[in-house]
């Protein structure tokens, strides 16, 4: 396992992204969730991932791991979703508007991605956290080599995740 990044990550509009050479943010957020079951990890745009957070603005806890194989399910996390992603190098985690970024050391190819969340509802309810305030919601992004497969909701406990899953299922 390789930890690519761990620490606070500043979000705006409850969003962050993973972009590769062939994919980036689309003007319409819905493009990233077309025909998906989950609404937290948009993977419908080739070469891009759209990640949702509960907090609207401010720092969230974020850990990014690049793995050699599928990790065990960790029931520590309230909400867990998975999707497939094709990495065309270079690959970067990007904040809203490109103001923050972190390169990922990935080989090109097909990956499975797991987006896990804790305290999404508390982050949504708070809405904004200032840099000197305590982080509320936390996230884990894991990537490992795998053949493409449909996205899925592994676990859903928060109202925030339920809202976004229902919204995504309307994006046909």
C-alpha cells in the first residue's frame, strides 16, 4: 500500500475531483453521474472522477491510498461506494477551480475506486468550516488495479448520501 496523500483537503461546493490526461471536470456535474447507482463517486466521464462531500466549504479529512489489490471492507466508514476508473497519465486529485492539487503515482490502466465517508450529515449540517476549526467529515479514497465493473453502493448510512444516490439515479 502506498499513501499518496493524508491531511486536510479544502473543498468548495462539496466537491473534489480526480483528473487524468483524458478526463476533467465537465460543465454539468450531472454528466459525471449518468446511469450510475451511486451519487458520491461520479465516474461516467472517461478519465475523471467527481467526489462529493457533506461539507460545502472548508477543510475535510482526506486520505488517498494506491493499493495493489482490493482492500477488505472496513465497517468503520458510514458510507462506501465503488466505481471503475481508467487512468491515463498523469493523474491528479484536484480541488474546486484547480486551487489545490496532488499528483497520484499510478500506472496507466483500469482501476477500481472506493470512496468512503464518515460524518457526511454533520458536515452538511455545519455547511462551512474555517481553517482553524476542527474537521468534521472524513474521507478515504482507495484505488487498485481491476477490470471495469458497474458502480455500486456498498454501504449507505447518511441522509446526505441517500439524497445524492437518489439524485444520481435520475441522471439518465
